[in-house]
C-alpha cells in the first residue's frame, strides 16, 4: 500500500472515530447501572491481532493492523479493523474493484456496530451487533463465552472465538486526544 493510501485511510478512520468519540462524550450515561464505573468507555486503537486456527497462527489484519474500537457512555460501540497493507484498487471508484481486489479487501477488514453492556463492576459483559460489513453478524448476541474484553490500565485485550473454532486475540491501547502529550510521572514538571 502506498504511503498516500495509508495516510488517507488513517485520516478517514481517525476522523470517523474522533467524531464518534466527540458525540459519545456529549451523551448521558443512561443505560449503565448507577454507580458502576464503565471501564470500556473510550476510543481504543488496535496494536496487534492474531488468529489461531486449524492451519496455525496468522495475522488476519497483516503486520501493520489498523483499527479502532469506540465504546460510548450510552452503551453503543463501533469497531473498524483493517489490514494496513491492503493494496489500493486499480479503480478509484469504491464499487469498481475486481473480484480479487474485493475478496482481499473483504478478507482483511471488518466494520460493525451495535450495543453493549457491562456487569456491576463495569467490565464488559456482552454485545449485540446491529450492523456489519459481514452481514452474517447482524443480529448476533455475544456473551463472554464467545467474546472476552479485558481492560488493564490503558490496554484492552480481546479474545473472540469464531463459529469455525478459530480464536482471534487482539490488543488495543486507549487513544489519547490529538495534540495532548502524555506526561511521564517520573519526569519532573517544568
């Protein structure tokens, strides 16, 4: 993938997710149990992903995965995962890809959204997919038996057992607002 395509894709995904995060910050926390801290809320960037299956271990989103996961305070989520090295289509028209280009793009990306819920401790307890680029997921209810999301500090660890028995493991980092420096607690302030 060219640097121009990677940059354009990163800006597009970033803009979409920044918009979702801005909207979510303005929404009330109505669907969450009173007093329960929701550790899921925020914007998360994918760091890595592996898929263990019958044929071994692979990187379903390539060596340079790109992805964001947004959990809003009103219990909605959006997830977009892509391979950072997916080649550009020969045509600049979205619907104008060849069969091979479309197959590659579909196999190396997923986008979906829906609602989620947390337990009394604010930990992920399940979700419902309302829309997806893979139509078979629409309407899917996932419990922690199929999908585990565990937050440790500014990292989130996802494990998803696919219907074919494959096991996806992904790591996300909490996204920082653009332009905000993260201070090092061991460096004295000036």
